[in-house]
């Protein structure tokens, strides 16, 4: 069975299949925030999607973070470190790439196990 959550015009915010939850790339609802603020916004969206799917950040297996400017990594990491459960760190990569909206500073996607 495949369950699609938070469907939009072109994508689902998350897809549940088997024991896994696949997150679409999440971007800030408020693009006027700085990188730390946008990251916190995105992480709150991830918390909400995982809750709807029946899991939580403690079950994240891997996360991919895309920054519009890699020099924003320290600001992104400040929000990440506040949010992260140190006992449940996922595998993670961070890269720089242009994002669709130039006002977006960060996009995050990942895969989580169901609880």
C-alpha cells in the first residue's frame, strides 16, 4: 500500500510505503526569514509531516540538506542542533545548489522509518 500525504499540485509532501516515509523537499513557508529561521520553519514542517505519517524525527534514517549558499551552513546548523535529538542522529549530507525560488535559503528532504 502507498499512502500520499499533504498532496499539492505537483507532489506529495510525504509518501509512506512499507515501513518507510519519504519526505519531499521541504522549504520555508516564510521566505523572508534568514537561513536559521527558514531551517527552523522547515524542521517544524518535517515534524508535522512525520507525525501525520505516524513517526517522528527520532526515526529519521537519512537527511539531505540543500543550501543556496554553503556559507549559510553555520546558521543552518544552529537551527538543526536545537532541533536534533542527539541520541537519534540520522545520516546526513549537505550540499550547495540553486533553489527554485531565489528567496529560499534551504531545502531539506529525508527518509524515516515508521514507529
